[in-house]
C-alpha cells in the first residue's frame, strides 16, 4: 500500500506515527471501508460498494503480509482470522450481500478495538505507567 497522500496533514500523521499507531490507523480505515461499503450496498450503489470492499481487501492483505507468524503465540490464529476476513470481503463483494458485509464490519470493529487497546497498553508500558 502506498502511504503517500495529497493531504499533507495525513501524510505527516502516518510518517510520525509509531508502528502500533499505524496499525490502529490501518484498522480504523478498514472499519471505515466496511461501513461505507455497507451503506453503498444498502443504497444499491454496487460500484461504490465494490471500490470500498476492494480497498478493505487490500488492507487485510497488507495486514497478513506484514504479520510475523513466528513472533508470538497467537500470530497463527490472527493469520487465520485475517484469512477468514479476506474471504468474507471477497464474498461480500461477489454476492453483493449486505449481511456478509455486516459480518466483515463487525469483525473489523472488534479487531480495531483489540489493537487500539494493545497499542494503548504498549504506550503506557513504554512510559513506565
């Protein structure tokens, strides 16, 4: 994924973020893409839904490609979860199914919340709190 953007504030935010913050940003964008895709599907705007679901698939593919399986015990399970989400995003796109997109949105929101909490805990631990 290309982090370059025409928005200089956003680009600076990404460039100065910690790896944990970047991960949270990526997951927040995944949630936004799923939410927008669902709204587009509900409005019968297949073209918009398709674009958002493709971007969501790109994000999940990036998450999987950067996951270090041997780095920690739960990495294999997380890879399986990312794999499931990727398959469901493709399914939501091919079938144009809001129910599948809702499942993807729910899963993405849960992932984002878990990583947000982990990033906050890492920040607190680094600050000696």
